[in-house]
């Protein structure tokens, strides 16, 4: 057991590191081996949250008046910091969240790319000139920042999600208060160290360490103008309702039960690879993870057997081990939630072919591990066909034809991502057009995005009004002012 140096974390408010006011503390531990304590975390209270919001409000005017290309320059420096600290950030993601080394490294480089992308967007913030109906009248539109943005991020992408929210916010001229997940406070601290090293003016980006209940107080603060949240549906709905009471702009990115359609003409080896990567990558702890694999009956048995062979090859363990394919779940509660949903599927008649429990042995007894699990014979009536497991589970369902695969795919309250494996262009076109999801793919995993393209879901997967990533990611953080100018 390789212990790291234990540290006590602080808030970052108005350009200063400040010890949280509460006496409540907890240990931040490695999910692969909870004997390893990474940090001692002291919780913040309402006074700390108010101080962070007021610091952001105090910096609002000067940051808004900073030229947008200059604001982008700070983001370029942030990207440089991420690349310079790539090894430390990668190892921290592995040790605090549980990803494999390669998964964590990809996240670091992805986050750096996001920062550079929105740095360039600072040079592309433009308005319009609109023809008027009368002589000597000019109409202009000008995008303006909203003000103070409250950013609430989850634990599963502890570097990239804060980046893809904060980068467009500050590029557009907003100031920010970041509330990260209590599962990954160390990554939050490292993020703020890079903000500081990048030279952002005091108060532009602030962070508060604290429990989820602090969010309600922060939303109610009169200086908060916008709320951007990524996380679970129950929490997201509460945030959405509260922000709407104050008519504050709010964006939600929530869960998914993302389908992968495997049609009878698909390359089955490719389809198996797509299914395994989409379901078991990141230990299944991604809102874009494949939640249902819907297979045409003509190739169903062959597909299931091929998947079984691949899943049985998986090795569990610490992500720092190069031989490991999959790390632990982030917490015991996430582990228990996954196991409970697997058990419910078996009780309802699903066939358990691989995994289905916590692994035994000394290497796993102090970690939050769940075996990679393959369930066949899953039907639409089962809980697991509708509830997001957020764990390493492949649930395979049978469909008679293309029509039924699409029907099953749309039989969900969610609509985040989806994919279809097929070599037939007509079937591909139908599936991509008719599946009710904000991001659809062909012959690719449901997971994974490119930062230059917009991302966001339909139905209960998001609030629907705005997208994240891409040029569209700037839209949430700006409002439009229209100017009528009469000239002589």
C-alpha cells in the first residue's frame, strides 16, 4: 500500500486560500484501497459560500471589461498548466476517483484541449448589424455576460467537466463560483492551483468545498445569476425548480440509459468492442455509458457469446497497474447501488453470465470493486432496463427487427446518447433519425465526445434549452442586448 502525503484542503476565494469555517471534517480516501488517505477535508458553511459569491460579484465589472481575447489568454495558460502537470493530475484522478491510468491521462489532455478551444472562442465573440425599416437607424446586437455563474460538478470527470463549464463562462466574461463533488475534493484543489498559476485576477474563479446542502443556499444568493449543474436527476430537478423560482438561468446535464443497437448486418467483432468500451469503460461511471445493448435476434446468441469471452478477460485493480482493465467504483454507496440493481435483474429473470458481485481476495477487500457483469435476457419490464446503474454492467436485450430495436431504444425517460452498429446505410439513417437522443452515433461507443461539437440530451437527460461544448457552449453564459442607434 503506497501512501501519499496527506494534506488539508482549503477554499480558494478572492485569490486567497482560506480555511473553511466549519469544524466538520472527513477523510478523502483512495477507492481502490480506502486505507490510503489522500486528504483531510474540512467542510464549508454558508458564510464561506457567501464570501466566494461576493468575491465573484466584486470581480464581475472589471472582468467583463477585460477584452475577450485577453480573457482567452488566461485559458491558454490554464491549458499549459494542465499539460505541465499531466502526470500529477493523471495519478490524482486514478487515486481519488478510481479510473485506469490511460483513462485518467485522456481526461487531462481532453481538459487542456477544452481550455484552448474556449480561449480561441474569445476572439470569435461577435454581434450582428441588422437592417432597419427606417433611414438613419442602425440596429446592433451585442452578446454580454450573465454575471456570476454557480458551477456544480460531479466526481466522475473531476477535471474535464469543471473545465468545460468554467472555460466558456470566463471566456464570455462571467465570474465563477465552483462547487465540486465531495468525492473528489483533491482534484478541485489542484484545479484551483492551476487557476492561480495561470494568473486569473482575484475573484474571477472561486471554489468552495462543502456538502451538497450548501448548494441551495448558494442558489438563493441574490448575486448568483446562473447555475450550471451536472449530476443525478433527483438533485438536478431540485436545483432546476429552485433556480426557476428566482428566474435565474439554469442548465442541467443529468443521467442517461443509453442504448446501443446491434443490427444483424453489423460487424459483430466491432459491435462487441463498442459494447464493452461503452458499458465497462470508466467502470461504467459515465452519464454516456451504454445502459442497454439491443440486439437483433438473428445475431443475438453469437453476440452474447462473443461479449462473454471479452468480459471474462477483464482484470480489476488499481488503475496505476498497467495490467488492469477496470478500476473500482468511487464509493461504497455507488458499489452497493450497482449490486442491488444487478440482483434485482436476476430476481426478475435476467441471466447472469459473468460477474454480478464484489470480487473476493486480499487485493480487493479494502476497495469499492464490482466485477464486470454481463446480463442476458433483459426485458423492458425489468428495473435495470430503465434505471441508470452507473456501474460496470452490460445488459443485453433481444429485438426481432430494426423497428423493435428503435422502439426499445426510445422506451426510456432519458435521451442523452445512443449508437447503432450496422453496415447498412438505410438502417443507419433510420436509426440516427428516429432515436430520441441528443447525441447519436454509428459504429462507435455511446461514450466519448469531441469538445468542438455540442453535447446535451433530450427528455429527462437535461433541461434542453442549451448545449455544452462546441461554440454552442458559450450560449448559456451570454445574453443578447439589442441597440437601436439613430444617426443624423
